[in-house]
C-alpha cells in the first residue's frame, strides 16, 4: 500500500472534514448535489490564481501567461486535462507545478471578480467599460 494509500486516507479525512464543516455552516445540505457550489466557493477565494490549458500541454496563468503544470501528486495529473483551473500554490522543481488544483467554469471568474477579469474581444471589453462608466455617471 505505502504512500498512495496514505494520500488516499488523508484525502478522505479532509473530504469528511469539509463535508462536516459545510453542513455545519449551512453551505451545503447534500454534498453530491452541490459540488458546483463548493468549487465556485474555492474559485472565489483563489480567483487570482486561475490558469487555462494551453495547446502546448501546459497551463498558462491568466494574469501573466506564466506556464504551469499540474503537480504529479494531484488526482488531476492522470486525467484528461481540464480547460480551466484555480490553484493554491506553485511548487518550483524541474518545472513550475500547481498544487491544490480545482476545476472551474471560466464564466465564474467574471461573475466572482469582475474588477479582475474581463472576457471578450478588445472591442467588447472597451464597450463594456464605456457602458459601465455611463451608468456610474
């Protein structure tokens, strides 16, 4: 069993603690039906650490286009790479690896942090800024 078994056991403990906490503070009533809510909460906390999968096989951070990879210990490492993720930290070894990675919907970034993210063509973003300025005036 060894190391993989220890990782799975630790993950299950954290999962159980998260469930208990979320039910206790009334975020979730039924975890299986509210996974999206939980992922959205994580995205709200780590919105500045968003990355998008690039055709090169690496991820690129949205803020500065820095190349990153999913850490080999992540459960997502062996899966089909998700298109969008948020992460908690970067570990630098032979490459820069993301740790504590959560799959997200990119639309959440605009919703949760509109002052930080704006999607669309340059023309669409400029038009949105102009209309916001007109409304605020």
